[in-house]
C-alpha cells in the first residue's frame, strides 16, 4: 500500500503560468516533506522541504503548501519555465531519521 | 555536475556474475544510502550507512551486500542476481541522518541482469 501518492502521472502547463503538483499521504507519523526534481539520466535533485510545524515554505519560484488535516501537500511553481520540465517526486519522512518514502512522481511538461 | 559520483553508469551482468557498484562523495557527508528504482516507480530505500556503520537494511536479499570502506565511499556488491533485480540503483548522501539534511543523489547505475 503506497503511503505517499501522486495521483497525476503527468501535467502540461504553458510557459509563464502556474504549475501545481499534488501529493497525498496516509501515514500520520510523517512530519517532514520534501520535493525532488528528476531529469532523464540524472538522479533526483532536492528542491524544497517543509516541516509539519509550518503550512507554507517558499524558495524563489517554488512554494510548498502543507494541509495536515487533509494529509495533502502541493508544490507551486510560478512562473513555470521550459527548464522546469522534469519528473517531480514528493517524499516524506517520520521519526526514523532520514528515511524517505517517495511518491510515484508527476511528469511536468512546460510548453514554450 | 552531481557531487555524488556513481560508477559504472551502465552494467549488464549474468545471473552467475559477481560485480560491484561504486559511489563516491567528497562533501564530508556522514550518511550514505542505496536506493533502487524500477521503471515508472519511485525510488525505494535499500540501505543506510551512518558514520560508516550500517544503520538500516530494508529487508534486502543477501545477494546485495553493501560496504562502506570509508566516509567517502559506498559500494554495493552484487552476486547471483535475478532478472527482476534489473533497475536503476541510486546512491545518495546527506550531511547527517536528520530530516533537515536533504539527500544528494548520484546519477545512478542502470543495471541489467540477463
């Protein structure tokens, strides 16, 4: 049973518009969440994280929102750029140190 | 360029072969990880080394044997693998094993078992 789910396998967005990637989790012990970006033939690259004591964290064009009651988080990219086209993984960890559970990924395509 | 270097990039091996995957980082990170990623699936944790000691083994079959010779190197020794072990093997490192230390991933070794 997947504890971290990304229900949209792909998302297509026009350059300059907002990209919203969603992630749901089921394990109540998760209290730290991260987003990673992955280009083909490369390993995942850390983007942004959020602790459960916050509901929002912002870094440049990237903002992560956390709704603990809904066990839902989202990544907003504004404005989207063609270079943002990649697979985005949501990941979560609980009290067991830095063990990450990854979602299935969402492929974002930003069209020029 | 990634700061975690994995070699080889590609590996094809038979079920009776013995091979090793290598991972190196020079960021002074004290935690290192092996993940396995099958096609169209998320990465799955295999092993965690913390300060050169194996701290987590996610019930990985013994045909996979990790080794951490020093704080910069992490190996994964492979023996008698099965075709279903074909996957992308990702190495990662982090400054510590706390959640606030993001993982830095290498580009992976794509393994094919024939």
